């Protein structure tokens, strides 16, 4: 499913609308071709009672799924905000008395910039295995821990540095775990099948209608197609059409680069 969720929003919308409209057209033509002439009067009698059931099934599946994925996107944004708060806390902890803040701020700035460039999208976001980001976080770890163990620093300042560093690395791990999450394949198949079944049933109802009257089924097909496109666009905040914003981390990096955290020293 990763290749599908990685497609741009325009491709998803156009693709799913095309699939939905194609299924509606094939359903109309297929009923004419496959159903014997003597049994065609029974098609509306069978298809009409199924419309409320299929419509309700798709609506429930779509509503639950889209609500869940929208909530997941908001949760992803919350994780990024928490990570930004952790990096800001470490930046301020490095300004404590007797702490040499410049090496820590430089390592933290390098980590933030590398993360945004190398580890924010695609497979690297889900695996956390980008070499450049691994080197940046290792450098940050060594720099902070070396500073925290200096005897003249004192226990409170050293503890604050280590706790802040642990918060940064933990927040990163939470982000990587969230980026590796995917919608269960069977769930997606069920939702797609219910949507296509609804379109087929609607197409069967208008198989005897004129081409202009048959356009009424376009509304049903469009709703199903757009719902499926929105589902796949929302389901991968680190590799899909709607990439979660990294602005909170960018703001901390900008403050580090401008010297904001050392302004009072």
C-alpha cells in the first residue's frame, strides 16, 4: 500500500475518479451484455433494495476510516510539536551557568537541519535509518553527555542537560514509530470493495436509461472516488500527499541560527 499512499494528491483524485466512473460505465454496459433479455425486468427489483444497505455500509466504513486518519494526522502534528518543545528545552538547558552552550547549539542545529532534509519523507522517515541523521544525533549525544560530565558543571545543570537530551531522542523515536504505521491492507480492501459494489449497483439501476439520464450515477461514483482518494492522501503523513508540517522544528532551528537562545548570556 505504500506506493499508493505516496502518490500526489492530484494523481489520487484523478485516478480514483477515473476508476469510479469507469466501474459505473462498465456496470451499465455489463448488465446489458450479461443479463438475458427475459430477466432484465428483475434487475431493478434486485438492485433497488440493495442501495440503502450498500450505501450505509460504505458510509460507515468511510466515516470511521476518514475520522481515524484525520485524527492520526493531528496526532502526528502533536508529535512534531512535542519534539520541537524537547529541542527547545535542550537549547535552553545549554544556556545554564558554566555550560559551554556553543558546541551543543551547533550540534542541535545540525541535527534539526539534517532531520528536516534527510529524515522527513519517504522510507527514511519510517525506518529512521538515514546515515546523515544517525551521525547528527550521535554527535549531539556525545556533545551533550561530554558537557554534562564536566566536574565544574554541577549536578543540577548536568542532570537537566541529560534529561533534555533524553526527551529529544525519545520524541524522535515516537515520530519514527508513527511514520512506520500503515492502514491495514484488509481494511482498505474492504472499504474499496464496498465503494465499488455501491457504484456497480447504481450502474445496474440505470442500465435501461438514456445516456443523459445515466449521468445521475456520476454523483455516486464521484463521492466514492473522492472519499477513497482522501483516505489514501491522509493515511501517510510522512510519505503521502499531506506531509505533516515541520514548521515547529524549523522555528527552533531558526532561533538557534539567529542566536536567540544565547541572547541573555
